[in-house]
């Protein structure tokens, strides 16, 4: 008896479980009949509720990348190094919290976890909104607020792990590409809108802050304006999404990924792609302000993250056509070349550099990082399915059990690699805070070279251990 024949009566017997706000106990997206009649509609609804919630979570995670550039202008006496640290700290908490969110998200469920993890972000935003109104706020307090804002970055791991369970294998790449790519746009949204929001007295709750030239801005707007948005998104998730019982996997079944060599190899590669994307996004506003002060952060900083986020979607699609490993290698070669270009356009001892050369090379680096983000996430399920199903006959009990385990491990590895890669948010601004810009850039180039070697040897060359 076919899978479709077995599952159809169960689906028809309890159609109410697929309504918004319910827990789904029977979910078989690989069954074409179920997917066509019920599954696709339910999965699509859950995806498009998850996307804006993830986007605003990225806004909270990255709000310091722009806030930090304005603090000295309104009387905060922080050094350049301290400002870079303020942009870096959310990367520590975001990466660390992602590790826990990776395993907690599927356990608790898409609906409940999205709602709760969205609602909790109100706390650091309220604290930030009040803190920036007083230039006597201590640096330690600002560090604490930045650390709490970092929790917004953790939502990425739980969101992608949860959404992946809703889709059949042939559509997982596109679904996670939409979720991750559009979620990543939150970086550009905060960098584009914050300079506009902080100039509006209409939106302000509290007093404005005077700049040296006498103009007044309202830094609290960068935080307060998102509070009602978070409340609405949390409510929509609670009443509109579903929890999947099939996704509720105990940690005992997921922890095996730490013994898998390819967990660590793909983590290395994703640190290179997403770690660069999120780290450059956090550091670029201050890099522009300190290296090319004549140019507007508000005008240029948002463009790179937007390009990288959209390229992520394209990267998954191209990887489906050409192979994930090949596209990943291309992305690292492009990133290395782009950063070498950035180095050549930086100001030197005898010249003032070229801002537009610097900026367009950075845009290229964002583009290639986005391509690599999409291709590496396409590689992970291919690698784990290939390793688990090797030598098994389709349709047998062993094949079915191996396929289920491959799905569990792919979701866990996706979340874990995203967690570790998020530390790029911390390390890249921290490197700029403690080393010369040029020295830090050459370090990135050397790392990208190591990633090319790993991707080629294990996944792309003829006879590779895990072609992907």
C-alpha cells in the first residue's frame, strides 16, 4: 500500500488540525497528494508569517550598527574602539543563543517559539530607548543592552530549523532561501530606516538629543518604533502558525551531529559566508564614518547587506543548477578578490584612497557572501541524505528510517552552523577594534583561501568524499 493511500484517511479524519493556531500531528509533505491538497497551503502560511518576524529580529540584532555611529555626536564620550565593541557584542550573545535555539525551536514548535522569541525582544528595545536619552548612561549599561539585543540574532536558527520540517526535500532549499534571505534584509531595513526615524519628532517618546551643530535627533526612535511591530508579529505567529508534532525531536536524537565530520566542515564554510555577511554589515557603518568621514553612512551602509540578502536567494537557485560545492568555491574566490580590492582602495600614508572603489568592492564582497550563504545551505541536506542513504534501497524500512534521521540531522546542522557563523558579527568588528583595517582584511583573505581548499577537497573534486 502506498504512502499516499495510508495517509489520506488520517488527513481527512481530522482536517481541523491544519487550521491556524493548531498542533499538527500528521504531516507527510513527501506524499504528493497530501502536499497538493493540504500541505503546500499550510506550509506557505507558516513561511510567510515567519519571514517578517525573522526580519524584525534581525533589525533588533543590528540596531547597534547604526546607533553606535550617532552616540559621540550627542555627547557620549566613548572611544572609537568602544564603539566597535558595542557593535560587536550582539554577535557573542546572538551566536551563543542560536546554539540553544537550534535545538529548542523544533522541540517547542514553530508557532509557540516564534511568538515567544519575538515578544522577548521588546525588553532590550525599551531599555535602549531610555538609555540613549541620557549621555551619562554608563558604558557597562550600554554593553548589557547590546548583549540583550543580540538575542534577536538567535531567531534565525530556530526559524530555519522549524520551517524546514514543513517542506518536502525538493522545496526545502527555496523555502529556507526565502526565509533566510528575506529575514537577512532586516539588516538593510535597520540601516536604511534608522537615520530617517531618528530625525522625526512626531514619533519621539521622550526628549531629543542635541548634536554639536545644534540640530536635534531622537535616537530612542530607533528602538521604540519597533515595539508595537513586535507585539503584532508575535500575535500573528501565535494565532496564525502551527506547531508540528513530527518536528518535536529530543536532543538525544540531534546531538549525534557533533560526531559528524561534515558538521564541522560545513560550519567552517558557513562561518566564511554568513560570518562575513553579518560581520561586514555590523562593521561597515563605522568603517565608512572613520575611514571616509566625508561620505554619508545613511546613504551607503544599507546597500551591501541588501545585496547580500537578495543574493542568498539566488545562490540557492544557482546551486541547484550547478552544484552547491562549485558555487561555494566561486563565492569564496569572489570574496577574496573583493576584499583585496577593498585593501587597495583604503587611504594610505601618501594618498586619501578612493571611497567609490572601496564601496563597490565591499558591495561585491556582500554579493559573493550572499551567494555562498545560499549554496552552503543547499549543500547540507544533500550531504547528509547522501551519507545516510548510501547503499540503501528506496521503499525499505531501513531507507525510511535513514531518511528521517537525515532530515533530523540536516535541520540540526543547519541551525548549528548558523549559530557558530553568527560569531562573525562579533569577530569582524572586534578585529577592526584591535588591529589595523588592512591587517584584518588580509586575515579574511587567508581564511577564504582555506575555505576554497576545504570545499574543493571534500565536496567538489572528482572522487570527493561527499559530492554536493
